[in-house]
C-alpha cells in the first residue's frame, strides 16, 4: 500500500472574534484570537489540518521556508519529521516546536484518514469517551462597539460565571488573572469561590507575582476548594519555593515543557501538575509520551492534566476519536466555545466534550460535529 507523501504545505492566519477583550498579565487579547491553520496536502489526495498559535506574514513565511525540507516526506515517519524540523542544531537558532506540532497534527490527521481510524488508535487507543471541561474566566474590558462584557468586579465575575455554569453545567472554574494588584484579586477570588459553593476553583496569574507575593496569596486561598494553583511565579526555582510554603498542588504549562525540564522536576520537585500544552510540547506524540510518565513511582509526577485550549484543536480532537485519549485523569480543558468568542455552540453544550468514534473525511477542512453528553466525571 502506497503511503501518503507531502506535496504541499499551506499556512493561513485566521482571527477568532471575542465577546470582549480578555485581560491577562501581559496586556490583553484585543478583540480576537490569532491562529495559524496549516494544511498539508499529499499525493493520495488527502489533506491534513494542523494549528499553531499566533500568525501573520512571519508565520506563513516560516512554514513556506519548511517546504523544501518536507516535500516528498512520508507522513507516517513522525520521528524523522521531528528531527527534520527540530534537530538540535536548528533549534539553537530557531524555536520550531510550535511549527512542528502543527505539521505533526496534520500528519496524524492524514494517517487517520488514510487508514480510516480515529487518530487516538494510532496513539495507543482511547481510554474514555468524554472529557470534563472547566469554565475559563477572565477579567475583561468592555466591548468597544457595544460597551458590554466588562469583567472588573467580583459581582461581574460571579454573574458571568453563574450564567455560564447554568448554560453548560460546569462544576470547576478557572480564573485567568495577574491583571490587578494581588490584594484586590485575592478579595475578588475569595468572593467568587464562595459564590460558586461546592464547585472547585483554579487561579492562574500567568507568573505575574514575585515569589513572596505568590506565597502570601497562597496563604490567603488555601482554605478554598482549589484544584491547583497555576503558575503564580516564574521559573522552576521560584515555583519550588512557593510549593515549599503552601499545601496546594502547584500546576504549570510554562516551566515544564520538555523532557529535560520534566526530569529536573522529578529529581527536585517544583510543581505537582503538568499541564501538557500540545504546541509547547511539540505535538501529540510528545504529549502522549509524557502521559505515560503518570506511572512513575513518585507523587510529584503522579498527576498529569491534559489540556487543549483553542477552537481548532477542539474541533480536531473529535476527528481523532477523543481528546487527550491517553490521559486517564480529569482534564483541565478550557471551554473556548461560548466564553472566548461568539460562535455556533456545536461542540460544547454541557460540561463534557464528547469524542466521535470514526475518522475524519479525506478532504480536509470539514470535520464531524462533536456530541455532548451528561455524564458524571
């Protein structure tokens, strides 16, 4: 059987409109998310789709520059693909991890379509049928056209969260923060958590705090029903100091993003929950390998939380069978549908994301709609 080989690669920047600008520690998402959709064409007529964050002419040009290396490449040879894009010498000059992830996603998409199976079968098999979501809340600026959508006070945050909970049934909630002074955010977070009753909460200031601020904030929320405390400060050493001074699990998707950093964390623990961001880790194959480390005989790496954050990745997952199929624990997935931007609610109607059982169409852009079900976590 002739296996698909790459004949062309196209990268297209897209923008996803937001209900209102989302604030974070580095500024804001000003009315839209920018993504780059990658299409990989093959000599058997199958088109695979991938995605990376950011975009514009520079991203599209970077993908075009990879074409001479990849034309004619067997899409089943994923390890050779990784070395061609991310070999150690090239990586000294250009961080190509996200580009590799997008192309690998597309190759996995091609493999699944070519064989007529969901891609989770290529990664070892599906371990569950549905993934629980947490609501993902932000401080927001008002929409410049309507003046609506602002989230600045505890009352505004509570009102928006309860509305989303009523609509989708979430029982866990995350607040992206690092926008206002720590004392103000502590007051808002405590009021928010109290209003959510028995639901669990997560706080993520995007490493905006000093170590001392992070420890002081942790002491102020330890009595709440926290899932974890995400990236309160920067770096393994800073996170380690915070971890030594709090009873909460610490989580990260920024300071442990490769196996070398993971090994360092095992030897000298700094975080308890590794959020395996697919593009930061370089694609599904690396993420799947990281998932196997849940079996290591140490409590420090015993919890791995699969995470998929953006809409194209959400829509890719059902075509592959089930989101994060190799990770058996409860996921910390961000409900981009309905909270980040206006869009047809075709994938997330309840607090679970339901994966499809079959492979995607051979042609490319169209994917099956996901089915959502009520199911206990």
